[in-house]
């Protein structure tokens, strides 16, 4: 308060001092914005997501106004450039931001001025997530045998990573259909008794941030029971006549155990009671009895082998091997064609021609054919047909019939079309048959012979 009695000059001095003090006080209270905590950015760095900027903390005169400028930087937050139009406190990430980081520059303004501050960079912006899609089917490895362990492979998948996988093992019929769940959800599966005779598949579920997708493997081969070694259930047997010169045949017998199974044979020569057996050198399934076997019995040792092991079993003994019967006396005389029946056949065993070589067309070619059966007896009444080959060399003659001695004669004329050059020959096709049967059926036979030109 200014005293009333103070002079006008003194009043002016006091008033000036008060104004100076007031100006100093006002100057002391004024301050431009200063950042005390940098701006921050919240949100997920992924295409389609919204980022939100917080201005941070500022000192200075109150009543701040904030302006924002979003900047796109390299993957470590450097080499930043302003994003046109991105001046609000929020920013929606687009495809152009993939592989980059973002910063925001905040400008704070009050009545005394303005200040700026920049945020730290965001994480590198990722593309918009895509759900899993299978590109190659899951697979299964391991032996399909009871007690063995199968292992599932994921297959290959496209889509956003990281990705997790869940496995569901399924038991199917032999064709890979009609599948049911087993309840096993691990990557490995131990085959059990319930799986024998079935095939297996695995259903794989892939999951990422965008969703899930399933894919199923191809079926395995049919699951086999736990392998077991061979075990004989009925002993081997031997078939055939026990006489010198005859052939014995071994039968494997019956065996249990894992298949496939192979069999080996060892023939044994024993005494007349089936004891004191010794191995022969024969290891085939058949055995031809020889002179050394006469008076003995035979056995066969069969060894069965599979993937697990081997086992052997021996047959019962045969009867005592007899000496070979003496050969029957040779037959005499011819048999009629009616006595020749299947499985016997006719045979043209002898041929004679007059002349032995062709000299001229004017001289006929006389050919004789002798017919026997496969029993060795000559045959009477057999029909014999003969023709020159090619057909332009000899005349065509009718069938002849063998006489009581088994011979038949056919006369040919030499045709003019035959070139009589030294070294040429005539081929004659001979067919013998029983009346009522065709040339190519029943007991018939055929043969080719040739006569040369002199």
C-alpha cells in the first residue's frame, strides 16, 4: 500500500519497482514442453492390427497439445521415413509395413512453445497369419508287426509359423477303410494284439495362430502277429513205390509259425527197421531209389525256416526197398490199330525210298513207312498219309494202310514243276492215325523226312 503523503516522484519510483518485480515473476513461471519419458506404442506388429501411440511424459507449462507422425524404419529401427497421412495417435498396419519396424514422433505444444520426442521401434511387422494347409501327406515308418513301434511324420505344411501338431492313431480294415480311433495321441504307436490283421493310419492336426487343419496318412501294410519259429504239427510223409529205380517224393508235413516259411530236405538210408539211419547226399524233394537202397528203408528229414528260426522233423520210415523187377520179354508180332489206345501213341520208326535219290521226273518215287506204337509193337491197320512239301514237287496220293508187318507203301510221281537241280530235296510230311480220329488228335503221330536230288 502506497502512503498518501509520499511525493509524486516517490510514487513513480515505487510503481516502477513493482512492475519490474511482476514481470520477473511472470517470466519465472513460463516454460516450453520438455519430454521426460519417451512416447510408447502398444499393439501387435502384424498386418491388419492397430497400433496406438501414447505421448509419454512432458514438463513445462500445462495444457499440452500433442501431434503425431508415424515413421516406417528398417528392421532394426533405423533409416526411418515419415508415412504420409499417418498423423493420428493410431495406425493400422498394412502390407507395405511387412519386414519393417514403426516409430512415432510426438510433438507437444503449449502457450510457451513446442518440443518433440520419438518412441522406440516396434517389433518387425509380420504378414497376416494364414491357417495351416497340408502340402504332402503325413507318413508312417516302422515294421507292421505286433510289438513293434510305428512313428508318425508330420508331412509338410504351409501357413504361418509357429505351428503345433497333434497325432491321432486309427485302426482300419485291410483296405485302409472303416477306421476307428485308438485313443493314442502321441507321435509313436506300439502295435498290440488288437491291431493284428488290420492296417493303421495317423490323423495329424496342425494348428497356428490363424486356425487348424487335418491330414491323414496312407494306410500301412497289414499288421502281422508276433513272429514265432516253425513248429511241426504233423510229421513229413513220403510217397512213391519202394522199388529200385522208382522215385520217392517228400511231403513237408504241417507246420505252425510265422510265414513265409521255406523247407529243406535231407534223405536218410536206414536199416530194415528204420534205425541206424545215415544221411545221403540228396537234398531235393524227390529221391530216385538205387541199388544201394535195396534192403533198406528210407526217411526224409525236413527243416522248416522262417524269419525267427528253424526247426526239423523226420518222416516215418518207408517199407523195405525191393530190387528192380526183371524187364518183361520183348513183344512179338504186330498189334491191330484197335489195340492202340491213349496214352499210347503211334510212331513212324522206319522209312525207305526207291530210288534213294531222285534222278528224273519219269521215275516214280516209291516210299515205305513202318509204324509202331510207343509200347514197341508194330501196328497193322494204321492209316498213313504222306505229302510233299511244298506241294508242287510230288503228286498227291491217298492214305494207305499198314499191313500185318506194320509197313505201308505210297508211290509218288515227280511233278514237272519240281526243279531237278543237284542238291535240291523233297521234304515229305508223314502222318499216321487210327481210323475215326483226326490227323492231329488221339494216338496220331507226324514226322518230316527228305529225299535229295542226285
